[in-house]
């Protein structure tokens, strides 16, 4: 059975513009929910099947793991990303892996899987993250320690992950986390381009932004300027590689340049990686430290585990890859935090042909089908009666981490198009967590404020995460 959202129309304070324009929640003054994703969660919980149909948006939203498996694996070919999505991000992402289906996707996926699966690139990524932590993150936090200076931890993580993903993708260091927290023109252009591309999806009709694009007006003019800056930057990087050689370089661009010589295609591939890997990691870390501030026991257990695996050593925050693999509790805590606060809260596909989902929902050709990791993390029928608790132990059996069914936990998507940076992202997050909890105590400035998310491609907390930091033992 499918619940019709029009009938349920409950209130929501932070709903997105498109829903407002459609008048779905215009009566929403009683303010039940702070976040749109909480409203969806509420509706999905009420549905006996765990799926809802939003007629006005031609959208089916599901939180049922069997449906998710069907969309992402069993009938993968019937659920591409589809044109409606690729058109919105097309000017920024071009033909990059994130934005294409079919043969172009298959080709890039194979090539990127080979590159990202290699031990050498993982060690390279690990080295980049360690150096950014050592030379920038720790000195910055130390400088703020004890002096009542409020730091926005979300901003720190966004800078941190932008430096890392640029070094990894282009071999270029934008230095966003330098001590003075400088403005990086490239980071700003990239942020603006992703924000304005995503906002195209909020227009009542695509004709509006398309007309503005033809006439080069308003937000479309700004978007064009921002994309031009991204293009120029990427071209400079490619030219530098051609002049200085790329055969011995480890960054992704150099690796791809060994097989591809079309500059536009190279630019598109690398820009997709920056989009995929930047805000997601920063979002995951921000929620993690918010949750940790509410659960000091989890923090002390992470510290105990670190001391057990790496007994007294001056360089303790910096563990080896193998030592990190022994930290089952840390891994469980990071997975648990992503379960409750997935950086990609929902993700949509478009049905190519009529279909029926495993819960018997009929899907008409062209319908948007959305799976909702944020809601799934809050469903009793998926995670049990303690689903709302931040409980790393749920991932452990006899102290060892046990992976879950990926369709019950599609935080990194799942199936044929599962995130290519999953292992790297988890390693990066764990390195940061160890570096911070072993050296610092973090106090959230307003512990009672729950995260309220701004609309966008990735979950970003409105107002950031203001914290005070204190060096341990100081
Ligand atoms: C906590 C961090 C991360 C999360 C939660 C995450 C999640 C996801 C999700 C949900 C998708 C599917 C999106 C879609 O198809 O619309 C995805 C795809 C992808 N991710 Fe990640 N990601 C993370 C970090 C990274 C990093 C660090 C990289 C790169 C180094 C990366 C590279 C990719 C790529 C290339 C794809 C496209 C795969 C394809 O279409 O075949 N991700 N990721």
C-alpha cells in the first residue's frame, strides 16, 4: 500500500522551495519538523510498506531494503540516474562519472575502479591525509586551544577535505586549511557552481533556468562564471602535467592522462571526483563530532581502543593502515554515525520502463524513484527498536566489526554503482577522529542545538558546528 502525501500533508518548517511552491506544506505553521528529511522519515514510518508516493512530484520514495536492492542491483539497468539529473549538473560535471549512464559510465567505472583499487593509490591517499592532519589540522586546533576562540568545526572539515581531494585528484594543494583560513578562489568557484547547479532542481519548471541560461541572466550568469573558473583551473592543471610529465606522478589526473588525451574528458572525470569526495567527508565528520559531544562514553572507548592497539607512543594519533584495521570499535562508531547522519540523505533514479517493486508498488515509466538512507537509519523495521540510539555496539560481534547488508545501509549507495571512494573516505574519517580525540577535548558551543540541514546535494548543517577546543593535559 502506498500513502499519498497530499492526504498526510503534515507541517514542516524547513521544507525545500519546490515543495513550498507546490503548496504541499504551505499550511505548515505548526512546525512539527526541523528538517525536510525528518518529515519524509515520519511519512515513511507511517506507511505500512515503507514507501510513499508524492503524486505532484511524480516521485516514489522508499525506505525498504528489498526495494533498494531491486533498484540498485536486480533491475539496475531500469533505474539509471536519468536525464533530469544529468541536465541539472551537466554544465559543471559534463561527461564525468557522476553524471553519466550507459557506456560512458561503464568505461569510467572500470578505469576508476582499477586505479582506486590499487594499493599504491590508497597509500598515496593515506599519506596526503596524514600530512594535512600533521601540518595543518593539529596546529590549527592547538592554536585555538584554551583561548575561548570559537571555531566552526564544519568549516574546518570542509577546508580539510577540499585540500585533500584536490591534492588527490590534481596533485594541487589549494591550502584552504592554512593558519589564516584563506579564501581560495577555486574552492569558492567550485562551491558556487555546485550550489547553483543543485538549485536548478528547485525551479518550478526547468524552462525557467534554461531560459535564464540562454539569456545569461541572474543565477545562470553567476553559474557560468563559476564554471569558467573551474574550467580554467582544470586546464592549467592539465597543461602543467603535459609540460612537466605525468608518468611518475600519483595523482588521479596523471593516472588518467596515461590512457586519455582528451582534455575536456579529463577535466570532467576529475571534477566529478572533487564533487563526490569533498563535502561528503566533511559532512560525515561534522555529524560524528556532534554525536560524540552527546556521547562521552563512545569517545572514551575510542581512546581506550587506541591505547590498546598503539601502546604508549609519542606519535600516537598517527597509526599505520594495519593498526587502524585492528580498531573495530572506531570503525563501528564511524559507520554508526553515518547511519544516523548520512552525508547523502537521499538519492534518486528514473525508471526507464514500467516496473513493480518488491513491495508491490507500481512504477510507471519516467517516475523518479528515491531511496532514503536518512529515513532508513530511523526505521524500527530496519534497525530495531533502538534505531534512534547512537550505538556503535550494534556493529560488533565479540568485539569484531560485522558489516551489514548494504541495501539496509545504502549510505555509500550499493550494488553496481556503489561509491568508489568508500574505503578511502572511511580511512580519512578515522584518521581525523584519532588525531582529534587523542589530543583534544572538543566542546560544542551549544550542545542543545540539533543539526538543521541546508538544502543541497550533501547534508550541510546550517550555521556550522561552533566548538571550543582544549588540548588534553594542557
Ligand atoms: C563519507 C564519505 C562519502 C559518502 C557518504 C559517499 C557516498 C556516495 C554515494 C551515496 C554515491 C552515489 C551517488 C549517486 O549516484 O548519485 C557515491 C558515488 C561516488 N562516490 Fe562517494 N561518498 C563518499 C566519499 C567519496 C570519496 C572520498 C570519493 C573519491 C575519492 C568518492 C567517489 C565517488 C564516486 C567517483 C562516485 C560515483 C560512482 C559511480 O557513479 O559509479 N566518494 N558516493
